C-alpha cells in the first residue's frame, strides 16, 4: 500500500506527477472542505509537502499527528514552524544548492534592470516616446559598490556575477566568512551608507524581520538602490514606500513583498522601481531540480535512509 501524503499547495507539474506515482496524494488546496479532509486523513497521512512561501503551521501538524516528515519545495523554511516540528519529532527538508545560481541570476538581472531602466525603456519604445526624444541617460554599474546582506550560497553567487561586471563587493552577515576576502561589515547601516547597491539574500524569519528599516534606507540614500531577492519581511515595506516616494531612497528592484501577491499600490506607479512576481527560482530547469530533491528526500525517508538535505 502506498504511503499517504498531504500536498499543501501546487508544486512543479513534473514533481506532482512523480509524487502521484509513488504515493496516495491528498491535494489540500483543492479540498472543498479542508477541515473535513484533515479529519478524514488524520491517521493516515505520514508526510506533508509544501512550498517555502506557504510553509506549514503547528496547527496543520497537530491536525495530522502521524506526520513524520515535511518536505519543503524551496530553500526558505521561515514559514514552517520548526519548533513545533522538532517537538513532534517531525523531520524537515528543503531544497538548497539547486536554486542558488538561478536566484543569483535574477538578483543580478534586477540590479542591471534598475540601473539601465530596462522596463521603463521598454515602455518608452512601446508608447512611441522615442519618436519624439531620446531616453534619458541611466547608470553604469562598473566600479560601483554592491553591499550584499547575507553571504551564504546565494550571496556568494551574486558576488561572482557582480565582480564580472566590474563591481566592488562588500557584505554584511552574522559573522565574517573565512572563505572570502571581500570587506565584511558588522553594521548593516554602515554598509548601506557606503554602498551604491544593497542586495538582500539573507533568510527570512523573526531574526531578520525589518532588518532593513527607515534608518538603513536613509543611509542607502537618494542615489542608492535596494534589491530584494530574499523575503519581503526583511524590509519595512511602509518605510520603503515612503522613502521611494520622498526621494530618501533612490531606487528599488524587488522580487518579493511583505504580503504576496499583494503589492503596495504606490509602487505600481513609481518610475524608480522594478517589480517581479517572486520569480527567483522560476525556471523549468531549477524547479525540476528542486522537485527532484523533494521526491528524493521523501523516498529516502520512507526507505529508512539518511535524508539528503535535512533542516531538522
């Protein structure tokens, strides 16, 4: 008999096909009566699969007391109640490494798109304005200082890309990386004051909530650019909107938001902002690789083998 699992949200299509072949899958988001579904499968579901942005609350774990593992499709686990999982003896896995390059690609793309005003230039051509006048001059990134907040896998991958464009690199983190010769800052506000571009690659969660506040944005300044490819919660979004509106902050390039998919209305009409719908890992190749890690972690668990990428 196939083990039963709860799929909390849609995953990559190929991943769901693999899960359907190996398990009896209950699609939580399709349930007309979610509470009734949970009652029905309460004593049969042994695993939960979810996405980083969706997570898994303690209440869902309590509703499915036979859960042995939560397999997260994504590297961020800040939306999973890890304390509750640990207390219940539930293993948690994520999908690191396989999305690093893809997310770093988008981070560099956003930085360049903001500096060279790619979306704005596109609209300038489409609306016929180029027929009347040339587009205003933009900014060159070579020689500028990129401050990276969080210097883990993704932060280091961004640094490699930025260096190829002739940018200078510095970073902020909990501790200095022994593998890096780039300047280390223990004060994020000091880094913001010194850099031209501030890119966020740090994990979300309570420890980093509103790490980038009004003071950091003020330090980054009217010529500075904030690039966020991490989590919307890291930025005080209301303070950011105000700073962009009054010119305290020059530019922003954002892939993530505090209350996705809801984006502050003011951002939608701002000329100094580039927006993306949380696309960091959103390529077929990367999502397939992430999905394979989910499948492989579940397979290892049910075969009694060591997990490939355990979190707890």
